[in-house]
C-alpha cells in the first residue's frame, strides 16, 4: 500500500469513527402510550424544525413499562410518554426515569402538573368532570363529586369501571382531600346510586347518559368532545364541579399526559431538547388540540371546541398524589364494592 493510500484509509477510518457517534446523537427514540395518530404529527413538526429524526414505538402502558424494565441499560428508548399521573408516578417508582433539571420545563409547566422530583412532566391536562342529561337534570341540581353520593342520585349515576386508572386517580385525590374514611363513604354512596354496573369506558358511560339509562356520569372531557363531534344532537352537557368552595384545594380533578427521560437514555441531551420543545407554545397547541385536551402552559390558547365548554377552576393538588395514593384508592374502591 502506498503512503497516500494508507493515509486515505486512515482518514476514512477517522471519518467513520467520528461520523458514527454524531449520527447517533442526532436521533431520539420514544416509547409512547399516546397513540401514533396523536404523536406522529408532533414528531414530524419537530423533525422539520430541528432536523432531528424521532423514532417511536407505541403500545399500552403495561407492555411498554415491562419492556423498559426488561431492556434495562440496553434500551434504545430515550423518552417515555404516557397518560395519567398514576402511570408516570409508577414509572418513576420502578426507576425507569431519570431526573431532568430544566429551567425551560420549570417555567412552562405549573408545579402541580409535574413530578416534585423532576422525573416526569405533564404535557397536556385532562379534566375529569361531570356530564349530565339535559332533559333530566338542571345544572343547579349538581355541585360536586362528593354530592353524587347523596341519596337524591339513587339509580341515576353511571360510572366507568374501577379497573381503569382514571377513577383510581380521582379517588386518590378524594383520599388526599378528605382522608380515607370520608373518601370511602363518598365512594360507597356512588356505588349505592349506580343505575347499572360500571361501564367499560368513558364513551359507553356518556352513551348510557344520552340514552337515559342514567342521568349523570364522570368522564374526561375529550371523550365528551369526540362523541359530540360525531353526534352533536345528543342531550349531554358538561358541568364543572367543586367550583364554589372556599377550600384552596377545591376545583375540577385534573390529570396529565406527560413524559420523562428514561433512566438509561443514550441520548439524554436530545431527549431533554424534545421534551422542552413539547412544552413550547407551538407544540403545546399541537399536543393538546389533537386530542381536545388542555395545554399545560397557562398562556397557550385553547382549541375553540374546548374553549366552548367554558373556563373552570382546577384542583391544584400535585398530580403525583394520584400515584402515591393509588394502592390505597384501589383497595378502598374494592371495599366499597366499586367494581
Ligand atoms: Fe383516555
């Protein structure tokens, strides 16, 4: 081999060695419980803006968390996106996430919508509220989650199954506010008032109210939004509960969908950059609007369909309590006969 040829070979080798890590650095891998149709438009926008490709895998929270755990330090995932603070809390508890100290995230996301230990951050807000049948209930008849335990609602309430994390998180918040004894009395009251067995999902609960099987239910507003988009003439309306109490913690039960950087992220820098971008004004609208949710960033405008439901005061208890009290909530619901 001539001198110049061996020099070329060395240069080529150096180029390969230096180019490879750079190519790796400019990509971020996401495991997402939020489904493809909700996140792909967002990642496409991010790639257009930054040139950084986003690879992603979507699945339910159970399989994705099991996969992160099984892969351990070999995981390709840099960022984990999931729904419900209860699930985010669980991921942190199982050491699947790492803390991120970011001034951008702290400025964009209100403190009650992120992990006090900075391992996960809310990216959209979901409000779990009351929806009633307009032909059978006047808004003045409604007031709070707690009041749905009153005997006046006997045979008039529909609830989603206790197996889904949404009502577990709601009950966790009731425990936080009232203590276990009072929370259990409330949940027992709900069960006594049920018109029918708990329903498999929020949409089924709404349809039962619309059909007159029951008068009122508890759902995340985006399910109401989706159903009303398809069937605008259903006799359903939203009611914002717990708005008139003097208690600092009064307000509508809110939860988040959110994300955290994985414990074994290869690409922490890119993961944080994507997470910060997701909390920016532009991304907040893309992230929240596509599922008729609320942005976490307070000055971001709401989707017009969402804004039409009106403003409300939300409960300011840190959403991590939904996780911390989840086991107690599940046991309480079981004791109360809520299936
Ligand atoms: Fe949902």
